[in-house]
């Protein structure tokens, strides 16, 4: 073999790469490039080595060198699209995926990559055409139904089959569309792919019959996979059906959790995904990270994940105030019953997050840096689950910062005398209804000096003068519980207030002072909410003057 031949060095590099010796492989690839600087394949292979070594900045440089040498190298576009997607640089990622599609418009992975970019950006309308490409992906389990795909039209007098297609979290997230489906037609049957979903799905309105995958299905006329329903309904960020809870625990389920002192918060925890999940190593954290929060007084913790390794269990058994529920769970219905008895759930991105969100439970989700598309980017809330708060890694594998932030917020929660779950939910509903009913009664009876004053001082706020108000009291929506980014009702109140502020027909009115410490809100939300906070202070001052 000629050591001065570029082709020889390329082959030697490939041979050592196959044997797992990346250092020697890299040496031969570099030698090939030294001999022939325009050797595209050597630049590509060297980039592969660097990617395996985690040297992402160099990978980007080498992929761009490949494109400089060969502008039609389609895999280089795909690779750069994937890298920038993982780095959260969505504009760059979209540019490279779109270029790959121009070169080969029929390759599934390019469309699927672009779909993930558009989803993270919240561009749901543009996503619909791209995400449907998943059905051509090699990992998509194809169903050979002879019945036609439902197009979203009215199907009165017919039977529609909706079938789940991916994981438990996906099924729980998108089952929310079934009540909307039912409004368009006759019989709706659902085929689910995990036995644990059955009892939970019986609590969803809009489902006539449920069948486990593999069971004999009755006759049906049309069919559609569950995750195509957002496309059918033209979902945007503003129209996500997010009425919670949309799941509940069947009355037949009785799953009492170990008691905790009445003053203590009851918090469910989950730090690891199912070991079969391909992204488990990215989404999961070490059990030792829990030390950051379990040392907090007046808190009891309950393990919600199904799998706990013997090593983790040994560490957990050395801690106090931790109750292991995993051995008692028969299926997700038991998990749901346990969650309903808790005050808060703290979890990584797993089915527990979706289950808690669908049940309307306050849930804090700790996300890895390259988080899934459904959590979007640069926001602490989720339009899918109003009671959810997101804690994001600031850099790859940085769980320490996430747990530090969670601990700080948990301590703030305790400092603000967070009530137990049962008291919190009842108090929030009661206060809101009483406040609004009282305001309406005053208006109808003519004794509405105070309610008139509300409109007066709100419209006097310089930041709100762009809105036009009428004398109709219903233009003012009173919110009678404190806004708080730590509680379910508090988060719901924040999201409701933000949406009302966007609508020129309505004006949110905070009847109680928000329970928000400095720095708890993201700066954008803080700026948007400041006028409502100022108006609430003015209201309290004017009411005091009129007493």
C-alpha cells in the first residue's frame, strides 16, 4: 500500500473506525486530506469521527467544508440541520433541512427533521404537511386498513376508528381531541396500544368504544391515527384544546398513598424515563440530583416512576421522607390516583408529566437541553398544559442548574405558605365565583359604584389606553384567585390573564394581589402582566378610599 495515496489513507481510516479506534482513524483521514485537500469523502468521514467524540463546533466546520467542495452533498445539509436543531438554533436548522428537501423532496428523514424544527418554533400550520411524513418513516408502524383516511368532514351515520400510534405520553397528550371529533359525527371507536390506558380513557367524553390493539375491531367506515388530529382541526398555538382536567380517575379506583404530616407538601418525583426509551440517557438525571430538594423541610416525596434500579433504591432507602410507590402500581390508573392526592409533581420529560398535566395537577417538568418539540423553546409554560411549568437546562447535561432553580422555587413556594392541594383547589374556585357573582349582583341592582370605578381606573392606565371599553360589565373578566407561577390555579390565572390582555373585547381584572416574588416570571410575561398588576394595586387603593 502506498502511504502517500489519499485513497489508501481513506480506506485505512475507515478500517480503524470500524474497529472502534477513532484516534487512528482520525489520523489517516487527516493524512488523506493533507495529500488531497479537496477530498470530500475524507472531510465527511473526519466529521463523523468528531461527531462521535462530541466536538460539535468542529463537526459544523467540517460539514460546511464538505458543502464548499460539493454543494449538492445532501447528507451534509441533513447533518447540519440535525446539529443546529439539537443546539436550538432553529433558523439555521430550517435552512439546511429545506436545502436537503430541494435536492431530494421524497426522502422522509429530511421532512421529519423539518417538521421538528417547525414544531419547536410553534409553526403548527406549516408543520401539518411535514409531520404527516412520519407515516412514511421506517419506525412508523404501518396499518393496512382498507378504509379511507378521515379528512375531517362530518361523518354522521358512520363509524370512525382513531388509533394510537406512539408512546404513552403522546397518547395522553392527544386524546384531548376526542370530544372535538365526536361533535362531527356518529360512532367513535378508539384503539389504544398500551393496556394501562384503558381505564383512564373511559373518563374521556367522545369515545363510544375502546379496544386494545390486537383485539378484534368492529366494522368501521373511516380511520385516522391519533397524532394526525391536530392537522384535522387546524391547530395553532392559540387554539390548542387545553381545557383541564380532561382525564380523571375512575371512581372504582382506590389507591391511598402513605400519610404525611398535615403541614407538609406532598410531592411526586420522577427522575428517569423507561430504560427502553431511545432518549433515556438525555432526558434522565442521576438519582443523587434529588438530594438538592429532598433536604427541604416540611416536604414528603413520593416516587412515581415504575422502574427504580437496585442501585437507586439503595440510595433512596438511606433517605427519609421518601415513599416508594412503584411496587404498588398496577397500571397508569393507579399512578393517576396517586397523583391526584399530591400537591405537586416534579418530573423529567416522561409520561408522568403528561399524566399530571392532563389531570390538572401542578407539575414542574425538568427538560434536557435538546428537549422535545412539544415544549417549544424559550418559555417556562406549556400551551398544552396550563398547570405546567418548565425548567430547562441552560447547557447540555447541566442538571445541577436545573435542580438549583427547582430548589429555589420550591423554597419560595413554602415561604409563601402554599396550601395543601385540596384546600388550594377549593379556595381558588370559591373565591373566583364569589367575587364575580358579587360584582354582577351589584351591577344589576344599580349599586355598582365600585364596579364602575374598576373600569375608570383601568382605562386610565397609560399602557392600556389602546383598548376600547364599553359600559358593559361583562367586558371585564374578574379573576378572584392570586396569580402564582408555582400552583395549578396560579399558572392557569397567569395564562388566562395573558390571553385576555391579547383580546380587545375583554379586560382581565385581578381581585387579589398576585403571589409572585421578583424574578419568578420570565421577563416577557412580567412586562405583559405589569399593567394588570398596576391596575390591581389601583383597585385596592380606590376601594379603600370608598370604604
